[in-house]
C-alpha cells in the first residue's frame, strides 16, 4: 500500500514522501480500515517538524484523523463489521491507504454524514466541545478566546452557543471579523486597531469574563488575560504563534487568575465512556441541525501532500485541508 512517510523531522513541505509499505494486519482487538478521507491538522504538521508533545521514531508515518471503511477484523472484535463506515481521531499514521487501530478507538458513522464532515468531526470539534465542557461555565457566562478565526476558535463559538455560553472572539486583522461574520459568528474584535479593548467591553456589556482561552502564545496571550475578570481562568490550548507566553504578573496576582493547560490527548482518555458518548452525540446533533459547520478548503491527493502543508498555512483559509489516497 501507499503511505505518507518522513525519514527526518523538518518542514513538511520538504520531508514528506509517499512510499510503498507493507499493508498492516490487525492483531487481537484491532481493526484494519481502508482510508477514504483524512484531515490535515496543525498538530500533525508540528509532529512532522518534531515540535509536538508526541515525537515518533523515524522513519515515521503521519496523520491522526480519518474516515474509512472497516476492511478486516482482528481476533476478538465483535462490535464492528467488515464494510462498516468508521471515524478515527487518535490513531497515528492514518495518511495511508490502510491503517490499523484498536477497535475501541473507532467510532461508527452513519451514512447521512458526508465524508468531509466525518473526517474532521472527532479530533478538533471533540477537543473544542471537551474544552467547553471542562470549564464549568453556566448559561449566560462569557468566555474570551484569541485565534477566533482558526479552526478551534470557530468550533468553540459554534458549540458554545447552543449551551447559552457567550463567546468574545479576538482576531489579529480586521478581515477576520468579516470572515467570521460570513459564517454567522459575531462578537469578534480585531486587535490590530486602536480601542479594541473598549470594543470588547461594549460587546460584553461590562460583564465579567470568566474564562480566557489562548491558542497563540506570545503577547497575544496577554491580550486574552487582560480581558479575564476577577477570579477567572486562563486556559492554554495552543501556541501557534510563539512557544512562550508573555503574561502580566499584575493581572494574574490582583485578579487572582488561574492559569492551566488543556491537551486533548490527556483529557480524552480520562473521560468516562458514557460522557464521551454523550459529547460525540452532541457533535453529531450539531452537525445535523446546521449549528456546527465544518467547511473544507481543498482536498489533495497523497501525491500532493507537500502542497497540502503549504495550503494549511495559507492566510485567509476558510476551511479544513483534506487528504485523499
């Protein structure tokens, strides 16, 4: 079979190749899946660079989320069937024509859900929903986040709304406000203009912001912190702009702000099975009723995986980059 492989860590547009490798056989409790469509996530590309929390042995495969069709069952698997459509979000190496995953990590997907949605429904949307679920926010509470026009930012805004949670979004350019408005996402402020904090306070009506979510790092983290209210919490979700956060000690001390991290790879395994199922059910409902939209920017073949990396970081990208075998 063909698979995307890299023999060294570095820029994905330079180190990724498509190679012929042995087709894997499922072991006990495992399932082989024929890949139909796979999402390209930032954490996939950071892993290829060698800068993520998980660093595979070289030569390494790539990709973590895909939708596919069950192709073969390992010994003891009785909850899935050959030919069944499934999604996987935590299986490393899915940028391949086939991949093997533990049966427990695969989620059955109904036929009504398009491949473009199923291939990106679990990882980022589930992370966004699990984040919201972990914050103990009540109806009417306010949350502020930066990178509001990024994938996670858009998801948080959409998934918080049905729960009655208010979201104030920060973007780094005025065009981002218009992009989000076109997707039906409001309450967004661009930090590249004067008086943006006053605009933010006008949006919240002076209400205390209970939680801030930083996905950028650097000075952008402090923009979020400056809007968090007394006894609030700053959650570090990502560091797409800088690996170091520049935070005002005064804001943390005098407002008694708690700073903590959130990493889905640690949070998901700790969720009780019934809670995990409930959250996934909520995602399917939101995708079905249109309150959660998951646009796709472009679909690339494995042969064009290097171009897919470049497209992922194209300014103004409005949807997910996908890979098809």
